């Protein structure tokens, strides 16, 4: 990279050559920095795409879980409603019906066993 110059300008030739060499080194360093930055940018782009894919997968999992939660909440509400309705129905039925008199068959069984119709015993077997 040195130019041949007349002997009078020899000193300037060395300066010029040294300057060119330093510039070439600096240019090479800048190229290396640019290459490193480009490699880092590519690495970061790859990481970003991986994270984006993970994020999308997690969002789908969250949506699936939320759907399951809504389904379970609906089932709980239906079950609670059915239990509540049944309780209300049982309570209403109990309030509407007066205390039942012993059936004639149960009274006959009790009398047969020697128990009075007012004894508290097992109405189905007739045993006191």
C-alpha cells in the first residue's frame, strides 16, 4: 500500500502509509463490530420468535383453562340451583301436608303385636 514517491517526499510516504494502515485496522474493527451487532440482532430475533411462540401457546392454554372454569362454574350453578329447588320443594311439600296419620294397615300390625297405635315403632315391620 505504499506509494513510491520521489526521494524528497519519502517522509510523507511513510506517514501516508502508516495512516492508511491505521485506517484499515479501524475499518476492520468497525466491520467486526457491525458483524457482531448483526449476529446479536439475529440471536435476539430468534429469541423473540421463540418467546412469541411460547406466549401464543400459553395464551391458548389460558383460554382453554378459562373455558373449563366457565363450564365448571355453570355446572356448579346448575347443581346449586337444583339442590336449592329441591330443598324448597321439600320444604313446601312438608308445609303443605299435615302430619300423616298412621295408615290403617300399620295400625292393624301394631295392634296385632300388642302395641297401641300411638307407640313409636318401626311402621314397616310392625316391631316396637
